C-alpha cells in the first residue's frame, strides 16, 4: 500500500470520527425527529449556490489564464478547480492544492512559470477578499471570540489589511531582496539564490495584476462572488430547520470561519471547521441541530467536490500524480 493510499484511509477515518463526534456531542433525542426535514428545497438551494460558486471560480480562473496569454477548455477549468479540493484535503495545510493546480495547468500546455503565478494570484485574491471584508464585518456585526475583545479583533484586522497592501508594495523593492538573502544566510535553510527565485516567482504573479488593473479588479470581484456563493451553502442547509435566517450575519461568520481555516494545521481543516461552525452558528438553529448542519455543510462544500476532484485527477494522470503532488507540497 503506497503512501497516498494510507493517507487517504487516514483522512477517511478522521472525517468519519470528526463527523460522528460533531453530531454525537450536539444532538439531542428530540432533534432526531428533525432528520427528515432536510427537504428537497434546502438541498436544491445548497446545490444551486455550490454550482454558482464554482461558476464564478471558473470565470476568474479563465480570466487569469487569458491575462497570462493562454486559454483553457471547460474540462480543464473544472479539473483545476476540483483537483484543488482533492489534493488540499489530503495534504497538511492544504499545500497540495496549489501544487495540483499548477501541474494540471501544465498538462494543458500552460508552462509552469505561468501556471504558478496564476495559482498564486487565485489564492492571494481569495485571502485578500476575506481580509478586506473582516474590518467591515466587525464594525457592523460584533462577533464574540474567546480570549479577545471585539475592539482588539477589529484593530488587528485593520492592521492586517494595511500590512497586506504594504507588503505587496515592499515585495517589489530591492530592500526585500536584501532581506530575503540575509534571512537565508541566518536560517541556513536552502541558499539565497533559491529564495530569491521564489520571491521573483511571487512577484511575477503580482505583475499580472499590475499590468491589467481593470481585469484584476474583475477577478477580485469574481473571487468575492465565488466565495459568497459557496458560503451561502450554510444558510441554504439551515433552511431545512428554520425559516428565520439572517443571511448577512451568517455570511459574516462564514467569512471569519474560512479566514481562520486558511491557517488550520489539519488536512482540509478537519475538526477545526466543525468546531468553529458549532460555536458560531448554534444560536441560529434549533437546539440539537447545529451538528447535523455542520456535517451536511462539510459534505456539500468539501467532500462532494473532493470526490469529483479525485475522479478528475485520476482520470487525467492516474494515481502517480498524488504521490508527486504530496512530495512537492512537503518540500514547500
């Protein structure tokens, strides 16, 4: 049994344990009667917003590829999107998702030197949208987080937004090159040339944005629309249990939750996602149902795309890509 097969079995068992524990510790006997209320309307709405999220994600990917001077067929777009879900779930810190996207793009004649910046910009814009939205959310909707006040969280989010834009500027300067070279010598991890090549790769991705400001703005908007549609899966599933749904408040909390998940140490955010969902959304649902919705949300938003991505990757490359992606992600 190869490494990726073992890892797949481990992830599968982990998902079953976490899902089972989430339901077991949040459900009560009276709420068991609500299991039948996952009606077709709720599931249809969840499926609809999932498709819309994938549609806008595909639009921004196609736009970025065109900005790089290439075009992709629809099947390639879908493989890149779903391949990201598949390998992100199997690798620590979701690092394999980016590697898989670059390799799939290369298989459609997009050179790795162009594919890497495209993947980088997709990731940066997703995180940037969440970071930009965070201060707005905290100003309009106080969210209680353990061990930190809302005011402290608000100032921290403003600081992160300012730091992000300043960082994007500083990355283009000679000062950053000198700093990277100095860090490589101090840490003694790799050599300065390798570090500088990675910095140039990152800056080449950002250069796509500077060269096409209008198209970059459209990509940013499409990134936001894609994420908001995917986050709307949660209120769509909640509709099965209650009609009193505050969509804006729920989306606000989904943005915060998913921003935290970018830094979750577990594969695919397993365990962290379910725990945060229960904590943030218990007040929006009838007692004893939040665990059911949390697991249903993960199934629709992550597990279904994961299995589609597994089929897409294996039909394109075969099982050996999983091993190559795993090795590449561990070297990053």
